[in-house]
């Protein structure tokens, strides 16, 4: 029987050096400036650090750059976060609600509607597991909002986060009742308490958004006044109705420009406005059909996904 010998250690070293080659040293020539290392396929230069750790990255060894972050890597990093998984589950839940509302009037779709209803219920139950530890995060957010510099954001955010803490406590009690650990809990009472505090949280968040929008509008107005040195003259045949119409158009245009220059404020405002439809419907203040609630929840979930995926898009507390 023929015997197989493993390659010599020197051969293994040559094979390893072929794929993992340390970066060449930069030699300085007297009278000349040292040239930077060539750029590789990456997008950013490798940070300075221990050379023993830099050579393990192939692109860093070749051109002094980190490799590009692929789509799968970004998706994995997003789903590794609890908030990222919760946003995906939430988007799935409200998508099922919207599709169920659209398919219910059509004949022959009863089986699909039943499957969507079961999927929506399962996703809603799974989301409760992700929200179990949110009470601690809400308490930390309350402590951080107390130290805000501006008075209006400090007041709105502190009261909003306090209502958020109570909402998560009510939600946890409802989850305990749903799993059978406390069957004596009045489900409707605690559901109304949760909806009431969630509605207060969103109203206070919207008040903070309106305050930030007003600041942005004032800044845009000052910038426009500096550019326009001469006041505009009214054309002949100018009436009060034209003045009111022009004022409304100018106001809407100013709001649009203010939100366009501040995307985090736009995302936060859209998310809070779409979220408030559900508690208003539960409290009976403003009744909406499941299609409107599903569409609003889907838009809000997409805005939340953008905020989680890109942390710089989150509205910062000043």
C-alpha cells in the first residue's frame, strides 16, 4: 500500500506566505519623500496599528486598505441588533395587516387571508420577546433627556420617556397574562393603559419635532432674508386672496425646505405621525380602518429600519 507523506514544513511556509504576505516596509530615500502605499480595492485606508494584525487582511497587505463591506455583512450586522430584528418583525406584521385588508373583499382569498392573519399573530407574539428589556432602555433614555440643554426638548423628551417606561411595563404585564402566568389580569384594562401612555409618548415626541421644525424654519427664514436684500413688489391686481394663497404656499415651501435639509428630523416626524394612528384608534379618539393602520405602521417601520441601519439618521438630543 503506497504511503503518503505530508509536505515539508518549508513547503507549508511557502504556501502560507503566498496567501498571507505581510506588508512591505516603507523605505525612505535620502532627499526624497516617502511615497504612500498603493491603494487597493477597498474604500478606506487601514488604520495605523500593530503590523502583526494588519497583514491578516489581504487587501490591507496588498494596498493598505480595508475590504468593502458587502450587502450580506451589512444585513448581518443589522439583524444582530435587537432593534433591527424588532423593526423587521414589525414591518412584516403591518404588511400582513395591510395585505389582509386589501384581500378580504375579494372572493376566493379566504385561505390567504387566514394565513396572513396567523402570520401577523405569530409575528406580534414574537415581537413581545424583543420588547421585554426595553424598560431599562427607556429609563436610560429618561436619564439622558434630563441633561438636554434646551428647555422644550428637555421637558418633552423627559415626559415622553416616562410615558414610554409605563407603556413598556403595561406591555410586559400583558405578555405575562398572554403566556398564562397571570390569568387574573384584566386584559382590556391594561391594554387601554398601554395605549393611553403610548399615545402620550407619541404626542410629546411630535411636540418636540414641531419645536425642532420651528427652529429650522427660523433658520431658513434668516438665510432667505440675507439673500433677498430688496423687498419684493406686489404686481398690479394684487388682492387679499392672492396674499393668503401666497402665504400658504410660502409656508409649505419653507416647511419642505427645512425638513429636506434635516433628514433625521423628517424621519422622526414621519415615524411618530404614522405610529400615532394605532393608539388613537384603540382609544376611540380617531377611528381608522386596518388598511390605514397597516400602511402607517409599514411606513413607520421602514423609517425605523433606516434609523437603525444608519445611526447618523437618528435625531440627536441637543
